C-alpha cells in the first residue's frame, strides 16, 4: 500500500526531490534546481552556499566539515551570481579570476558587483592583440571590471610577427 501511495504522489506531480547543494555538476544556473545557482566550481548550490573543489559544502565561507576555530571571523556569504560570456578569437586563453577558457566560448558565473579580473594570454605562435568587447576595449591584456549584469568579454589573438 505504501508503494502505491508513493507512486500516486509521483504520478500526480506533487513529488519534487530536493537537489542537495554541491552534488550536481552544472555549466549554467539553468542546469540547477530553481533555488540554486551554478557556482565558480561548476556545482549547483543555493546562493548562500559555496562548493569546495572536492564537492564539499562551504556555507558562508566556512567549511561545515572543517574543525571549528574559536573566534574565527565569519566571511560574508556569496551573493547573487552573474554569468559572463567569454569569447576567445584565435589561439589563446582568457582566465577570469581562477577559471580558464580556451574554447571559442565559455560561460562563467561570478559574484555580481564584485571586482573581477580577466587575463588574456596567447598560445603557440599567437599573441594577444586586443579586446573586442566594450567591457575591456580600452584595457591591455589584463582587464578589470565589476559585473553588475550578464556581460560578454572577448579577446582577439593573432599570429606573432
């Protein structure tokens, strides 16, 4: 009888399992549950939770599994995230904070209204030529900006003379 009740609940559409923080890999926040975002480690979690590199939950900047340290300062919980579209034209790498993009296009989530740094580095026989996006247009190979909304950064790499 219990199984029949569970099946009825599932078929009725009222069953919605929770996705635990830091257990589901993602490329964008659209891959996550409605109350989660895709964080810098490419794991789904609530906006107040960060995921460590091994999938551990870091809540408000404090690892729940780490031993407690008396009088340790609490860091602010990460706020809302914003997606930066990174475009690489030619052979090179754009590193946005700690995430490297070598593909023609990458989507990287970063904290909204927090200063970010993008560094363009050529590879092989190609060198960084210039930024082609408005956000970084007047800057050199290192571009600093503060994303307030989704934006695009793009760099052009060309063969060295």
